């Protein structure tokens, strides 16, 4: 990917999103603010392409997903859904594409940060849940919202939300359709940090800069281990951790460099 690119180079340009890569950080911005950045089928396709480009770029360590205007994403596109509901095979394909996108983000070596700049409901919440860390503007509003209009979460919301915040809290958000502010979302466990709206973009960059000081291989390894815990029994997870950490510590220079830097009271100079 180019350092500041909003297209795929020789490929078809993006229309619904903007992508920039700078100093090992990719920023993917949903860019249809007039419609509150809907996650329609075309946008899902563009996000798949962007994520594929990020995966193929070995320089990228962190990807930030955010929105334009006053919304992160308000979820699906009404007109698009009306068409898809009349074509069951197309609707199934759309759901499969959305699901694969979110699974790719979860399984990626890259650390994905959701920078929730505003309204985040329905599919927007499902996209948030696939990310590794969540930063929110103080003005953000977050919720499920599907049932307010007779819909059901089809992008993993009914499965990832209980795992993130517990069954009772997940049922509250899904069954009531309520949106909550950033402070309540943080209390529930949906948000890691809240930044003032007026300095949100700068604060996100500052946070990402802190992440970039870590070992890149270490970041990916830690993500892998935590994700593994969610799908394994404790005994199996502990065994996997032991083997994984042994391999990392004895084969990658960042592990030794970190110890030497600690002993010598200096900042580590990681290889990755």
C-alpha cells in the first residue's frame, strides 16, 4: 500500500472508504457521513479489499478503523437491505462476506483499533466487537439497535457481545435497543479509553504511538494468546501459552532485547 493512499493503486479505487498508511499504521475511514457511514454490501467489499491489502503489507503493525462526520457507523443501508431481503441467496452471501471480514480482523497479526468517533450501532457495533481495542470520543453513542426496527444482529453481535460484556448486559443492549454513552460503554467493558471529542483524532494517534513502541512480534503474539483463550479450555490454553512463549523467548531477538534494555535502564530497540 502507498504511504498515503485512498485507492488500491492500479486496482479499482475505493468509493465508500478512505485508506492511508503512514509509519506502519493503516487508517481505514468509513467515508459516507451523509448516510452515517452505512455498512452496505459495497462497503463490506471495500473493507475486505482494504483488510486484504493490510494483511499483504508486512510493514503494517496497527490498523485504526474510524468514521467520518458524526458517525462511526450506524449499521446497514436501508435500501440495500430491502433489496437483499427479496433475494435470499444474495442476503446469505452478504452475511457471509460480513462475517468473513470480521473473522479476518479478529485473526489478523495486525492490531485493530476501533476509533469510535460518534454513533455506533447495529453493524457498527459488530465491527467494533471484532477489533482488539476500542477508543471512543466522549460524544460517542453505542448500542445494538436492531430490534428497534424488527431486525436481528447478523454480523456476530449476538455471539461476540455476550463474550465481551456478559450475557445480562448483552441482552439488555440487544433486547432494549438502547444506545449508551461512552462512559457507560466503558463501564460495561465495550470501550477501553475515552478522549475529548475536540482532540479525538490527535489522542488516537498518541495512543497508537504508544502501541508502536512495543515489539511488533510481541503485540501479535499477545493478541494470538488472548484470542486462543476464548476458544480453548483452561488446561489446553495454559499448555499452548507455555509452548508459544517458550518459542518466542528462545527464537526472537525482541525477547532478549527487552530484558537487556530493562537491565541497562534504556528504551528497547526492537527488531520488529
